[in-house]
């Protein structure tokens, strides 16, 4: 009877994990479980309006953009809104020195003027189905981790095989709660996506790295694309004959004034959270691992900044990579500081003490889960000597040095071709080359990369124990400095030039490809170091992590049993989630209060002519001078609200997500979080969690008044439930502020 009761309790815990409470990242297909709480906070629609497979619902208007952002459908002709930084890569690829859409912006005034964005995709979620029983069929609690995963992999492979799929319609089976639940996500992907409009970077990226993660923000962070389909309204590759897709659902835009404590809801694809980590893991992250990532990127970004400032062509080439590196460089700084400030380790330790106490009070639970935490503590102690070295190595050889990435990708082709022969090599080599061109070579500047190589090799060999440096790299550095080694390799390697890579990938056979590659001096050094990392770091770390992951599944399962009243929702894993909250300010420290709204006049206060981060277009300044905000001005005081804070829990991947009001109407786009709260991915605290959103008032102001792009405006459905009163003139306070600050 005790065993039956325990199993029943576990079943109820796993199937009713969505407890009431503000915040969280809820799966949309389970949103009914928090519907009453959302409505108590102000929601005026139902869970069925959010997720419904029987009729169009809000989930049908939210899409995944590429593999890393969220976007939404804003018209019956599949106009798509997302962030400027989400469209950044596509906009960069379409830009040239003569037509620099990043710097100058772009606005299509007809369908014919819209620009195809090669490689960009938009993915709809058709359904989410619980397949836990099928995936865990044959799995037992006492199975070793490898055997358990092998059974799961076979079951997933069977489901994939038995589910109809094609290039445009496919499924993903994802684990939740560290493998205690599994859901099948059915998806439809569109591949003909075109750029419709984007403001210049001085608007869409205003504030740059300085303002990133900071409040107040004045960035009007948006870009606009369109989904195209074939004559049958189905996904298709690009064709001039394709037509705008006819969506099931699109959002209306509300121009009602935003107010503190208004209900807000974000729907998107948050990437990764790790809120169930132990105190041992959190301590390593805050003290060792985050600082390791920061240290490496600081070196790379410093070199890139210097070279980008000297040459506009280099600036354009490196823009996307720089933005990507800088984003999480700053994030990791804030995360480490936040975890320390809010005593996350101590809070986790207190929770673990209570967990252990409750486990020990139940003999059956103690027998089953009593050694989980002690063993996790041992494993993290074993992991510690490798942790920082692994982070240094992954950052340096896998992310920051482009030559190392080129060598790694070429090496993967060589290895696979050795195993599978010439036929495979001839069939696959062009795909590898295309991947290189799309993901590495587009941002590759050999001169800058050479400097980064020299600096990071010097850093790595001085920071890590000698055991983690390959004999080949050691030998090379006995004869020359890192700077001299870099100069030699970049002058001799075929991997640093377009001509050299063309020659390598034109090799007619796998044998000739391998011969050329293995004779390359840069490849010899980098390949030897990568093999050394695999042997000395990756192999032992993988073994430790395998046991950690297996035990974490048991730890989460046990938490659900002993804390029946605790709030549980699955960690983010790039699946669709709903987060609800309110518009709200924040007190980050004594005597400091962040108001929930920022305004265009705040951008003017920051304005610095010709500054790469704080310049503004002349026309925007003229509109401000005239206070010509049109119907997008705040009705109470005539100001233009640019951004706002809300308590919704978001993370990377949520960028571009729609933020909706109580009626499910669009009021803005999520694009950032505050620096003081970025540690919420690891240690979520509702009282400090604040997401940053650009208002639709500001977005429409730019489209309509700044760009005069009526091609876009005529498609949008705009509603306003407030009184149809004309905006008042700006408050005297704003005029006095302008005079006091000496603006213009």
C-alpha cells in the first residue's frame, strides 16, 4: 500500500505541476491549471483563447524565428514583428557597403520591394502531445544512466519513424523535468521569409552594449518580416510566384495607455533555465564558471572594438558576431553578481536542508532518494578541477577563434568521410561548406582573428594547468611567442582565405581532402589541441555529467513528492511557454527606484552626435522637437513611451516575444531583462524579476511618422479602448527638464 501511495503521489505531482502563482514559464497546453490565477490578476480572456486545437487561438500567432528568437503574426498577410537584434543577422546578410540596411534602415513600400532573407525560417507549433508513457516504456528506476538513455533513445527513434514528417512538417520530442516527462511538439516551418522593414541601428540598437541589460532603456528594438507560401498556402522554398501566407490568427494592436499594475502576458520560446540546480552547482557557476566565460570574451571584444572603430567594412563584417559575444559577456557578469547579492547558494542550502529533513522522515523516500544529494555533492567536487578549463576551452576553441571553428568543421567532414567513404564525401561536402559560409565565414576577418588567436592562446596557456595543453602546442610555443605563432599560422594556412577554403572543398576525393587538411599547419596545431581537450577534459566531464543528469531527474522527482505545495514548472528548453505578470517598477537598491516607463525624451538626454551607441537620426530629433507623436502619444501627458518593465519571467529565446494585455491584444515586444535580475535563470525571485519591452506606441510611431511606411501601416489592425480624446500638450515638467539639461 505504501508503494502504491508513493506512485500515486508522484503521478499527481507530475501531472499537476502548475501551481498557482505569479511568474513562471508555463507550457501553453497546460495553461488551464493557472487560468483562475491569471484571471484573478486581470486576464479577461480564457485559457481556450490562448491554446486551442479546435479553433484558432493565440498560440497560432506566435512563431519561432530561426533557431533562437520569437516572433508574431501581425496581419492577415503574415506580417511578422520581432526584435531588431533578432533580425540583425538576416539584415546584415542583405547589407552591403552601398546599401547598409543595418546603419540606414530599410522600408519596403510594396510587396515587390520586400527582400528575401536566405536561410531565415519561421516555425509554427501545431500541437503538443504528452508521450511520456511511450518514451519511458521499459525504463526502470534502478537502470544505469547509459542503459536508461539507450532505451529512451530507441523509443524516441520508434516514435519518429512512425510519425509522418517532411522538410516542412516535423516533430521534436523534448524532455521536461530532467526526463520525468516527455512531450512531442508538432511543427510547421516556412522557409520563404522576406524583410519588410527595419529602423536604422541608431534606433533599433540605441544604447548598444552600454545599455544592454540596463534600465532605463530607450531602444525601439523591432524589425519586420513577412512569411510567404505557395499557391496552396503551404510552406515552400523561395519562389517569385509565392504569395503572402494566410495565417490562422494574427494580433490586434492596442493603443490604450499603459499603466502600472496592468496585467501582461508573454508567449514565446525561452531557451534555457536551470532553476533546480543544487547549491554545489550554483556555487561553481557564480565563483568559477561565469567569470571564466567573461574573462575570455573580454579579450576578444577588446580586440574587435579596436579594429571595428578603425574600419567601417570590418565593423559591418563583425557586427553580428560582436553583438552575440557582448550579449552574454554582460549577462554572465550580472548573473554572477546577482547570485552573490541575493545569496542564492545560501537559499539553495536552506532548501536542501529542509528537503533532507523531509526525506529522512519517510523511510521509503529515504531508501529511494536519501543518497541523491550527498552523491551530487561528491560529483560536483570531482567536476571542479575540470569546470573552468572546460569553459576556457569551449569559449576559446569553440566560439571566439574563427580559425579554430573552421578547423573543427573541416575536421568533422574528414572524420565522417573516413568512416563512410567517397560517396558520402561527395554528397555532403557542399553542405559543410555552406554551413561554414553561413555560420563562420560571413563574420570572418583574418586580421582580427589573428590578434584574437594570439591573445587567447597566451591567456589559455598561462591560466590552465600544463596537463591541459597538447604536446604539439607546447612544442610550438617553446620556439616562438603566441603572437609569432599566430602570424606564422595565418600566413601559411589555407583555412584563412576564401581561395584556400575553395581549394580544400574542391578536393575530388575524401583522401585528397584529408591529405590537404592534415598538411595545413593551423589544422595540425588546432586539431591536436582539440583531441587533447577531448581526452583530458571532455571525456571525464561527460562521465561525471552523465551521472549528475541522471541524479537530477531523481532529485526533481523527489522534490515534487516532499514539497506538494511548492511551485513547479519545467525549465525552459526552447519550447513554447506562457509567462504572466504585471507592469511594475523596481527598487534595485536603497534610495533607487526604477519607474516602469521610459520615454523618447530620455533617449534625447542620452543623445551624442556621431557616437556609435548613442547617435540618433536627424528626422527623429526633428519629430521630437515638434512633439509630433501623432496618435501614439500618451493621452495623459502627450509624451511618447518607448519601453516598459513587467514582472514576466523571460530569458534568451524570448527576444521578439509578443507581450499582450488582459484582452490578448498586442502592446509590445519583449527584448531584454534588467541586469540586477539576470540570475533569475538559475534563481528566480518574483520580487526582482523584471523584463524589458518596447511599446507598440513607439514601434508604430517609427513605422508611421519616422519612416512613413504606409505599406505596413495599412495592414495592421489597431484598437484603442480608451476615450477618443486628443493627446494633451507635453507637460510643463518635460519642457522645464529639457531647458534645465540644455538639450538643443
